[in-house]
């Protein structure tokens, strides 16, 4: 059997330099798992263990060894939830028609890169949604693009993560912005001056850079969140304590959705809802309440916003692999893996031959998971 795709590879990579692409920021900032997911079928669950905060005790001398304090180890799950493909059919007449004009080689190379673009954008959007709906807290003003006059918001969003105990100074923290916020940041005068910015990257190369220890990235997939309709809810907990994540409410009406930003009367923190209101309770991100909110304190659902997100690489994972084929293979005439030079993701390309017709397929299977909401914070826009 002739190796069909080897001869196509050069055209694919050549086309990758020509086809327009959207900005991706979440993919390169996330943990990409292309190995551990190989054994996982679509819909299967992979479990990971997570320890809770420990409690200390007084040391009390004795001739017997203490029993120790029992600890609960939680588990969270990830699954391959999507198996998606872009399929490109060709008949012999189609090829003749193209060769009579611009040429088949040129067109199919562009089509394959466009297929990678489509799948890459879907993955980027899934990561963006997973990140902001599993954030811990938020900073900024909904409906107002950050960095209007300075970049103090970077320090504020960093403080949320640092207060949550996120690892620092390891080069693994990113702030992913939409292009409006990115434009504001690029236009700040102090970042255009080499003596104030500490370098010429932004001035000469037009790229975003590290600020306050956060790698600043842009993404076309930053989500716009539409708030729920919830109103007039009150906290329904006479013993609410610092660290609580499960929040009981009553007295109101309407929906409170995952991703909504809520505040309580007497508490200035902006909490992000991770699990929507159901049965009189909702869940906010770790590390939970920062103050012991009083019973019957009024809950306010914040306005709709653009979800720029800061997070540590360990907080967000993308598990990705080629879609499964049965033992012994399927009807594909040839198959190969090609790395998208734009996103770094690897896609599978397969060629199926039929009766006077060929179909080229570009495919990937993936799942996303926000493992640690305490390492994620939202910068409102």
C-alpha cells in the first residue's frame, strides 16, 4: 500500500504558514496530557486524589504513640468527553477541476490546516469555559475592560492566587486576556518605554510579556458570561464559617449559574460560583468564604462580564489523543499524526478510499478539567 500522507506532509506545513489563525492562550498555559489519556475510552473516568488542608495539634508528651488525626482524601475525575473530526471528501472530478486552476495540492493543504484551526478553537473554548466556571474569586468591574490607565489589576489578581496558597515564582502562572484587554495593556505608556518596562519586547516585537510573575497571553476564546436571573437571595446558614464552599440560600427567586460572581452583604470578596444553585444550595470555588458571613446576609449576583482568567498550569489540564480505532485497524488507507505549529497540539489525519472518491479526515479526542479552583482567579472585563 502506498504511503499517501507522507507526500502530503510538506504541503500541510506550508499551508500552516498561510492560513489565518485565532489567538490561543489557554492551550499553551495548561497541562497537556497526551500520554495518560491513551488508555482512556470516550466517557471513561480517570480519578485523581486531592488532599485537604491539614489540622495541627498540640504536642503532648506520653509513653504511648498518638493515634494521629484521620484525614479525608478527596478525588476528582476527568474524562475524554469529545471525539471530533473534520471530514474533507474528494472525487476524481474534484481533483481534475482544482488542477485546472489553483491546484489540488494548494487547496487540500489549506483545508487540512483549516480543519486543525476548527478543532483547535473548540479545544481552546472548552479550556476557557472550564477555567472561568471553576474559578475561586474575581477582581475588577464587570463590563469594564481592564488596564484602562495602568496594570494594577495584575497585582490584584495575583494576590488572590497567592492568598489561596498557589505556588509562586515557578514560571507556571498565566493571565489569559481577550484582545480588548490586550490592546489596553499594549497601549500603556510605561510598557512602551524600555527603561520602565525592563526590556524592549513589547515595544519592538509587539508581544505581551511577564508582569508581576504572570505570563500575559491573549486568546480569541475568552468567554463572555451572561449572569443568572437570581435576585433577593439570603444566606441560610447560622454557622457559616471561613472556608465554607457549600452555600445554602433561601428567600429569593431566579437562577444562579456556574460562573456567576456573587457577593454577600458585609463581605467585599467576589466569589465565583462553581456549581449552580440547586435545591437551595450552590458551591463556590476553593478556598471558600474569606469571612464568616452572617446568617440572612443579602446575596448579590454580579453583572455579566468577560472572563479573563489567571491560573497556574497545574490547575487546568487538557487530555488529548487520536480517536480510537478497533483492533486490526479500520478502512483507512493511511494515517499519520501531524503537530499543529500554531497551538502545539497533535492531530490525526486519515485517508479513506472509496469508489472513485477519497475522504481525508482530521480528528482529535479530548477532555478538559480544572483540578484546583484555588489556583484560578477571574479578572472581570
